[in-house]
C-alpha cells in the first residue's frame, strides 16, 4: 500500500506532466470546440493542422523544427520522473528497439485496423454535421514540407503514446487504480484533446484509446502503438499534402 505522501507526489507528477503537455492541449481543445460550436454549424467550418508559422521559408522551417523539439520535452520529463519515482525506464515500458520486427508487424496491423475505423468515424461525423472538415497539411510548397510532416507525425506518436500509455499506466498501477479505470481515463483524455476537430474525432480517438490501452496492457510495449500512431498521422498528413486538395479531402 502506498503511503499518503508517496501517493501525493505521484499524483502531482501526473498533473505536472499533463499540465505541460496533453492535459493543457485538452483544455485548449475544449475551449476551441466551444468557440466553434457557438460560431455556427460545425459542418461548415474547417480545422487546419500543420500550418505555416512564418511566411519566410527559413524562419518557417526553423519554427517548425523548434515546435517539434519543444513538444517532446514533456516526454523527457515523464521518462525522468518514471525512473526517479518508479524505477522504470524505457525498457520496462517497451519504448525501445529490442523487437523491431515484431513491433513493426504489430504496429502495421493496428494501423490498418484503426485506419479504416478512423475514416469511417470521420465520414459519419461529417454526415451528421458534428465534425469540422480537416485540412491536414498547410505548409508551403517547400522541399522540406514532407520531411517536416513526417517529423510532426513522429512527434505526435511519441508524445501521445509514451504519455498516455507508458507513463500514465505505470503511475496508475503504482497508485493501484483498476485496469479499466486507467484505460477509460486515458481514452477520455485522448479524446478530449481532439475535440477541437469536432465530436466525431473525439469519439474516434476515445475508441482508439480503449483499443490501444488494452493492447498495451496485454503486451506491455509502447513501441507498436507508437508505430501505429505514426503511420496513421504520416499517411494522413503526407497523403493530404500530396493528393488531398486534388480529390477534395477536407472540403
């Protein structure tokens, strides 16, 4: 049984990491959704991702890379706190390269399964008018646009899966929270920071969070989930950048 002082420290560390990362994103996402919902019908609005940060190419690239770099700092903090407070490292949560073939195969399978579901939820949300149109890649026409989009996909995959699975599940286990309490809590947080895109993406990401949480509990490795998430975002970002406007995606 954890002594009260230890439990308080662990809870504070969870709050600290989330406040600097995905918890903060969730609050802003809820505010953004409220703003959009009170402006007009969601079906008539567009959510833009991967936007230009400067009209000058060199500065845009610099800002994009800095944005990706600093977004990963909470991951380093979470890994440090896990090691200090729980004695767990990247190996214990499966965030390593010990099983590249198995991880890649499992991640690809999850990507295929979740990819079709994501498209279905998005299409349903658009049809019901509860999801905004998504414009997934809005960088300039530069040589570095696709590499930056891929790095952005890496950023999202590592940030979300290490924190929502490796970090949160490890702390929840130490705090003796129930499995499904942990899975549902993680899934709700995951869905909430996607609410700015509309109700459909929120529901879709909550369902994905339940699946990912169960898979992580079952196999104890974050890396397959990182790979699956990377593939989902990479195909979405780069696919949109290359062919989206031509076929009307996001309209």
